[in-house]
């Protein structure tokens, strides 16, 4: 029996602490006004095009006939069409949250979906939202306890689970690694958000979404497998490189397509901060730190906030983030 190959963890695709930047790059760009949607879309499409050119340059003749090359052509022609829209129920619920709908009307909508109802109640009774241990069973009370941001995060997480697909074989393991990393990064982002002056609930949702570009790529490979009724033909080393080069802009395009805002899209599209974003982006900084915190925990490596701050040219409160990191490392009482 042939031994199953092992593949590198593709959750971060970056070292925990990248090399510190030069003194020239350490200058903080001035804060700019939010870009119009068309300009943001064009920026992310150009970023994606650069990644595709770099990917193409590293392909040999055998790679150019693979399914990954087919996916690259799809992304080159019209990346937005490769991204599935959120479920209609989630779209309606997110729109109602944006329109400041009443708690009663939200409860009426969610009662029609047992999965969302259960997810909302489970989250409302979690330790973060229920430190006193007083459980609630009412959906209306659950929505009140979570707040609009907490409800939005439950909807996003439920929707993203639909992108956790099965492209087949060892690729399934890679999908699970990516999704587990996204789920772990979200609460880390929420914990350190105050050190950057970022809303914790927004940080949680972007932590969930920061690597969604990888799920989009796996989703398209899964669709190709279904159409062709065979296992996908990809070289794993090339796939890992494609994920590294393409997931940021593709994730940003997905976030914008789902109506979550230009600022959120740009934060996802530039969360590795290589090169430094053209605008000051505290939310992107939160994602940068949270991702490296998770990678350090997974690898059993030390997370040194001061080194990460220098490497990422960050502007948040280093002392506050260091305190959060120390608290997260403390053993929990049994």
C-alpha cells in the first residue's frame, strides 16, 4: 500500500515572524480617505493579476495542462464569477442587520432556520458572552446578548461553512487545516483588537474571513472535480504556491462581493503586509498579529510581540497586546 504523502500546513503561508523591514520601509503611511468601490476592485484585481503572473512564471510544461492551470485561467478572466454568493437567507439577514431591524423581526427570520437558531443560542451561551453561566433558551434574548456584531459573526461563520468543501484525496486535509486556522484566528483577533482601537466583533468576523480566498480556490477545484467526475489533477507544490500568491486578493474580492465593505476587503487583501499597504490599516494589523499568534501556538513556537511589531511595522499598543498574549498563554483553571 502506498504511503499517504504529507503536505505542509498552508494556514498562514508565512513565517511566524518574518524578517524585519528596512528603516526606509518603517515609515508609517499617512491615513487616506476610503477608496471608492471601483478603485478598490481594480486594486485587488491588479494584485491578483500580479500573483497569477508570478504563478505562471514558475510553471513548467506539465503544470500548464493541469486543473490548477484551468483554475488560474478562470481567475484571470473574471475572478468575481468564481466566488459563490452567500446563501440568500444570510444575505437577507445581513441586510436587515445593516438596516437596524428590530430584535423581534430578526428572531422571526432566524426561527425559520434551525441551524442558525442553534448556532446563535450556542454562541450566546458560550463563555465569552455568558461569563456568569446563566443560560438562555430564548432566541430573542440570545440576539440581545450577542448584539448586532455577534449575530453578524454567527451568520458569517455559518455561511463560510458552506465553502468547506471536499476536493478529494489529500486536498481534504488541506481544506480542514485552512478552516481550522480561520476559526482559531477569529477569537485571537477579537482579543487583541482593543490594542489597535478596532471593534472586537469586527475583528472576529475578519479573523474568520482572512483566508477565505483559499476556501474559494478549493471550492472551485471541488466544482471541477464534480463536473469532470474524476480527481483533480494538481501538483501539490504548485498548489501551495498558488494559495500563497492568490489567496489575499481573492479573499478581498470575495469580501467585497459579499457586501462587507471596502475597508474590510482591503484588510483581507493585504493582511500579510508584504508589501506594506498604501494606507494605514489597523484592522489589517490585527489580522497580521492574530495569524502569527495562531501559527506560533500550532507550531509550539514562541510568539514575541516586540519582534512581530517591528517586522510588521505595526502601530497598535504593544504593551496591551503583550498583556493579552500573556493571558492567553496562562493555563486555565480546571
